[in-house]
C-alpha cells in the first residue's frame, strides 16, 4: 500500500484502484525537455530515498513526467499508477 507521506503539496483527492506497481530499486525515467530545474530537485529526492534513476530508452519509462496545460493550479499535479509505470502530470 502506498503512502502520501512526504508529498508536497498533499493530494486533495486519492482514488485507489486494484493493482500494484513495484520496482527493484531502479527506475527508468522520461523527463520533459524544459524541466531542468525540476529534474534536479526530483533526482535529489530519489537519491535520498535510495532509488537509482536511469534515462528511459526505447519508448517505455517506469516513471514519466509530463507537462499538462489543463492543470490550472500552480502546484497542481496528477499521478497515475498502474502495474507497469507511474506517470506524473504537472502544471
């Protein structure tokens, strides 16, 4: 079971579904081109957690970040998790 501890800002809503995403301590990551500053912050979080990030290749990423203009809140985000990946959509 996941946790919202440490997520900033805290989610306004959580919709739980069946299934589990698991990793072996390594995640392949797909970053938006314009996220240089954000990338450094997120990489630091993962490094402190003990997870190793590698650049995604071949079209599949375990963890993908995507800008979404439909998210209007300044610190708004949406996270979608399924058995094969985690996708983070942010303003």
